[in-house]
C-alpha cells in the first residue's frame, strides 16, 4: 500500500464520519423547525414572550468595552497591555458625532513559567479596567450605558491566584485583597445612583437557561437543544422588533449574585433578537426593589432595537465601543518595540535584547 492511498483512505473515513454527525444534527434541527409554532405557543402561554413598543426617540447613550493583548518576553515573563474605550452618543442614533474617551490604559507584568494562567490573568486585568471605567460614565452626561458583554462579568468567581500573577499600578492601588465582584457591584450600584441605566449586551448566546426553565411546556423534540438552537428555531416564526423572552434570574455559582444584591444591584436577564438580522442576544439589566422586571425588560429591548442600525446585529454604542477599544496584536507589538528601542543602547542589544524580544 502506498502512503498516498493510505491518506486517501483515512480522509474518506473521516468525511463519512463527519457526514454522519452532520446528518444527525440536521435531522434534529429540521424536527425542531417543524415544532417551532408549538414551542412559541407554549412559551407565550407560560408568560415568557413579550413585545416591546417602538421607540421614536432615544436618550443620550454610551457604550463601553475593553481589549487586551499579551506580549511574551521570554523566561516565563509577559506583559499584558489593556485599554478601555467609552463612546458617547449625545443624541443616540441622531447624534452628529460620537465622543470618544479612553478612561483606562494599563500595562500589567505577569510571571507565569508554565503559561497556563496567562490568558485568564490578561482577561481579568482587562475586566478590572472596565469595572473601574464605570466611574467615568456619568461624567459624559449619558443616561444609558451599554456594555459589550454581561453586567456580571465574568459570570463566575475570579481565582485569587490570577491577581497574584499580575503586577501593575492599578492593582497596587487597589491592594492585594481584591474582591473583584464586590468592586464591580459597588461601581454598578453607584452608576445607578448617578442616574445612568446600565445594560449588558451579550453577543454569543450559550447555555440552557431557557430550555431548563420551560422544559415541561416545550414539545419533546426540542428538549435536548441548547438555548441558542431554540432561539434560532424560534427566529423563523417570530415577527416584530424588540421581542423579549424571559426575563430570568441568572443562576451563578459561588453566591456571586448576592454580592450585587447586597449593594442594591439586582440583575435579571432575558433574550432578544437583532431587529434586522434576527441574531439572538442575551441582555442583562439592573432592576430596583419592587420594580416590574417584565416592564423593564420590554423597555430596554425597545431601546436596543431602536439603537441597532439597519442591516446590523448589535446596537450602535456596543459596535463603536468594541471597534474603538480593539487593541490589535500588531499595535501591541509596535508599542512594545517602540518602548524597548528607546531603552536599549548598542551594547545592550547583544546581551539583553534576546531576553526581551521573544515576540517583539
């Protein structure tokens, strides 16, 4: 047997196995599409489907997002370069120009010989900057803030060991006993007290919150799907802008939700769609004690629909904040090389530079 014929045979086998998996997946989705009308009726009867009213005018609104890149220096040492961008649209969709701010920009140093924790550390550092940036939103005059991501971010505990990997000016200022979620809850509560409504727009739907909540009401053929699958199936028959599916109280590990509730930041979540592309979105909002969750969800879903440009999947403040915060790997490398070049002399280059420019 030639080597080529062996390769041909394994490719043929892999194609066939892949086809079998896809056939099963397609079969389930086709069955789900047939069950979509019954599923929508069941959700409506359960009180989980609501429709927002069209909004003619939109308040002054801002978007906030962060970005980070990791530079490897070698010998287990890294630099995390992170920034946050705050975009203010004074008149919402009618704004003639957006005002752009960069509330935080930080460089964290990390020592992690195995490299196993560096991505988690970099993400935590960036989210910390985003959390601190919440203090700057009220200064813009915005009445609504849309975050690119959930309000409770990350939706799990932050390992204290992550902070021990990082060293930076902001961490030194906050102290090593950092309780991240307590800090984020405090910032969100303070933002609400200043008159700014915070909305978290999650672009990637995952999990089984809706499926679990409505399992008994749904047709049997839908019960094994994920929330994303079910929402895609429902999008084939749902009509109208600003639909709300929910709301729900998010289920989070480790008593995280209580950190927010203790500070009056009660978080609820729901699903909606882009009014133009019908892409599913998950939204997190803050509600005051005694407030009608459904009414709040319907109101914010209408706002999201009104702020989404035709043909797009995401509200304009979220899009702009994401674009303006994006720190490319190329730019991070340029920043690193520029700083390094300004420090090295010709004598340093031979002995020191190889220790510092592994990924420069």
